[in-house]
C-alpha cells in the first residue's frame, strides 16, 4: 500500500472514531488506558500505545495551548470538539493534505496540511542543505533526501494557500501592533519578551491574571471591542517559533544517522554523529551555536537552567536535549532507531543549560 494512501486511511479512521468518543463525552486523564486513548494519540500524531503517559499528556497540553484551550492535559468535551473539527478538516482536504502534512512533519514545522510560504521556505532551506535545487518543489529527489520511501505526489505551493497565509499572518501582525500601541510600547508587530513584560504589568494593574496572554478579558480592559485573536509570545515574524522549527527540522535530518564517536565535531556535516555532535548540529541549525562542542563544553553552554522551549542536558560523558518536550538523544536510538523520543529520562547528574531567549 502506498504511503500516501496509508496516511489517508489513518486520517479517515481517526475522523470516524473521534465523533463517537466526543459524543460519549468520555473525559481522559493521565494514567487512562484503552481504545479512546489510542484514538486520541492518533489524532495527535503519536504512537498509539493506548497508554495516557507523560508524552501524551505533554502533547495534549501543547495542543490545548496552541488552540486557546485550558492547558491542563485533561481531554474533556472542549478538547474533543477541537480535535473532531481538525480531523474533519483533514478529511475534507484529502490525500494531498495528508502528503503536505507528511512533508511538514519531516521538515519539522507545524503539520497544518497547507503548502504556504512557510512550508516553501523550510523546504528550500532543506534542499540547499542537501545539495538539491532549492525550487521549493517536493519531487522524488527531495522525498528521498527526507528519508521517505515509496511513491509520493509532486508538491508545490498553491497561490490560494499563499494568499490565505499572507492574510492570516498579516492579521496577527496587525493585532500585535494594535496591542503594543495600546500598551504604549514600540509597535513592531513582534510579540517578544518586551511585549510580554508590558502585557503582564498591564494585567496586574487591572486585576487580571498576569499570564502574558491577550485574551477576551485583556482586550476588553484595553478598551477594544469586537473580536480579536488570542495572542501570546511567539506571534512574530519568524522569531522563536521559526528558530525552534529549524531545530526540529535539523533533528529530523539526522535522527536516524548512525552513532559514530567523534562524529559531527570536525564539521557540522558528517556521515554519523555522537551525542554532543548531534546536539551541536541542531543548535547550529537554530543559529545559536557557531562551532561544535563536546559534552563537557556543553555543560557551560548558553544560559543556566532549563529553557522555555529548548534545554540541553550535559555531563562529562553524555549530552542530549529536549525541544518542546521531545527528547533528542542518541541513547533513544536503541529503542526505536531514532534520536527522537516522547519518553522522558532522568536528568539526575546532568547540568541543564539553554539557548538565551529560548
């Protein structure tokens, strides 16, 4: 069976299964097991083992946060409703949407099924890094370089998707500028640390929860009526979200490369990588490391402590990292062949560091 057909069938099965789960209004909690948990995991593109463990909880919270829901890691009626709507949308888009999502997952960007400018930019970066013609078109050579076997359609950006993407980001950029003007700070359209601090100060002074999220109550307190988008840090022109996407894409590129002691230290581009070489490769792709570091040097990298999105764990004998809650670790290859793992490991005995601002 062709890979694109398999993805379509999975999307259809999830779409058919979700409404029944939603109509039953079965609330899922961490620790639950069974068919409903597997349905949830498939909808979140996780391995469907039927166990609501820490990896599933983290994915649920990330999904809830991204969709403006209360991020408590519990799957109730509101979360099921959004999952059902998203799955129905995926079914309507058909196999081309599934292929685009597959491409986006391998590029390390949000798999929304729309081949817009962001997907095209990420694809062209990948093509340049792998010596391919950077035309932004996913053809046979690009699919092969991504490590995806089988037959896949030729994918390229559509004009309608470009226009929709521009409208979406223009609306968020203008909303951030409107928020910044109301807060009395420079209106650059980037929701960065300065905007977050100003928003928290405003919320405290008006008796609101100082969470740096511009929701309905905050917009009302700012004296702005009508419908306004939910804004949080990361709504920006590229910004941290773009940096993280590049890191995930880099991790995807070498996730199944063989372990080789000293690999990735003489050059970022190698045929195999050891633990610190793998971490260095990803940090370099994110633009936050200029030359490879060994495990001992990574103990002093960047800023101390865990980061908001990215954390490097190092001791004299080993190093690994976590990006948005997913572990990137050469030791995970012995479990599933990939450096990526949704399972946590003990960080006892490791020094936690992070790239400043991330």
